[in-house]
């Protein structure tokens, strides 16, 4: 006899393990929701809400941790940590929906998060061409048309050379080409709309609709996005997440484009970094929805290298699975970034291995897309990581 532990990410994996021991099919479906344990953090609840929630969880054998001030009346608000199986949550949620004090709305939010954790997005709407997610990780190749980008500034300034590099990246395994005309490195000098268009439009006209993969425009200017979309671009990579140009959501919606919303706050101080990132993304997703953008057209990006210390960047990669609560496709772009240079004490042209680690761990943490400079090498890393994480391999 021997004993070991299992990690079950969702109900599907629980069913697989239950059936593997030879359990009855009907019994397996009844047991599966008891085999998945979820810990949820709720913020900003009143003591009344917290007390009712705790009582309902305890009544079903689950648990809820609240601020001790909830008990003696000294706390006006509290965070709550819920701990229970899917089966226990399924029993609690109908009870909450029958309560007052705003608990039905809270129950809907809990239910949405639980649903998002059970199923990952399977497609990304990109105008007239969908990208399919889940079977393998997609590779986004970076094509900077800038003289001052931290890694490849000045390399692709000639439109012909940029076109050649775009097609080369596709041959190396790129699923998306991301074109940018403004450096976003720390301390960069912002460029005017006219200069940005002067840089990117000649390249986009050469590759959009001609290259066999979708093209993305890396910009936070709505007019740049609009003119790029007119050439056939399918994705807008907005590093301001709809907080830069107020016209950007309407432009994205009008053209039916996909959009990447990157976390990019001012400063590096956080009380709860992942919690604040989730709140940031929800606000941007609400802006998108109000503009008429389909949620299946939204990608979220934790913004490695933006508004974070070295420790914060490492934490964002380590805790990437926590973004699954949003139910959106996730992109990670850590290629050659300063966090790698600072950890390894290496210049930008020697960060290939460090980038490979961030790519592999991001995929293990749930990334659907990785944004990279070294497409050929990282496509190999992606393929190997997918063989382990997604069980997607072509070998014997």
C-alpha cells in the first residue's frame, strides 16, 4: 500500500481520476465537484455580508476567514477568504441569492469566477479571422519600427527589411506579428502621432493582408489604431488598457478587432499586487463591454516590466494562475526585459536563456500567448513546454 497526493485543477481532471480508479459513472459525476477545492478572496465586504457568508459556508462544512473586527464590531469593512469544494460552493450560492444586503450580486460574482476557473477561453475573435486557444500556446513575434527600443532599436527602420523580418518570423513559428512604432522602455521619449504613423504605416501596408498570420499594432493612440486597422490589422495592443486615448475603445469596437489590455500603473507600490491587477483588468473590461467589444476579443497582459519592481515582475509570473479568475486569454511579454538582466546580471543581448524560463513558466501558469523577440528559439521552448503542460506533442 502507498499514499500520494494529486493536484486537480478542475472538475474535468477530478472526473478523470475518479474514473481511473474504476468508479461508477453516475457516482463519478456526483463526486467530481467534491474533489476540486477553491480558495477565493473577496474584498470590501460589510460585517453583515461577511457574517452571513461565513455562516452559510460553515453550515456546509466549508470555511470563511474574516477580519477579527467583524466579531467585535470594530471593522467597517473586511476581506474574506473562502475555502471550500465546488460542491460546497454550489450549495451556498443559491442561499446567498435569497439574501438581502447585496449578497445576490456577490453570489453572481463568485459564480462567474468559479465558472472561469473551470473552463479556459477556446477562441479569440479577430475581425474576420479567429485564433483558437488551448490546444497550443501562440507565439507573437515583436517587430519594433523604432530607433530607441531597449532591445532592437533601429534594426527594422527600413520598411523592406521590416517586411523581410516579419515573413522570417512567420517561418520561424510566429502566429502573430506585433508591429510597434514607439518605444515604451522606462524613460522613453513619447513620439507624436505623425511620427508614429510615419514609422508603422509603410510596414503595415507591406504585410497586412499579405502575411499568413494576423498582424497586431502596438499603440495607445486611437488614430494610429484606426489607420492600422484600415490596412487589415486584426489586433490592437494597447499598453494603456483604454486609459490613454478615450477614443480607443470605440475604434476597436467599430472594426471588430481583438484588443490586448496591459496592466500598466504609475509607481510600484501595492498592498495586494495581484488583487489590484485583477481590479484594473475588470475596469478595463467594463470599458470594453460598454463600447460594444465582445469579451471573446479581449486579451489581458500582466505587464512585465511596467509599474513593478524586480520582485513584483517575478511575482506576476509566479502567480499568473490567479488571473484565470477573469476568464480571458492571457498574454505574457517578458522577452529580454530588465528583470531578466537584473536577476542574471546580463546585458540585453545575452538574455535568451532567461527569456526561455519566463516563457516556460508563463505557459505553465496559464498563458495563451507569449510575446517574444527570438521567435525561432522561443517557438521551440513553447513546443516543449506545451508537450508537458498541454500534453500536445507530435512524438511517438
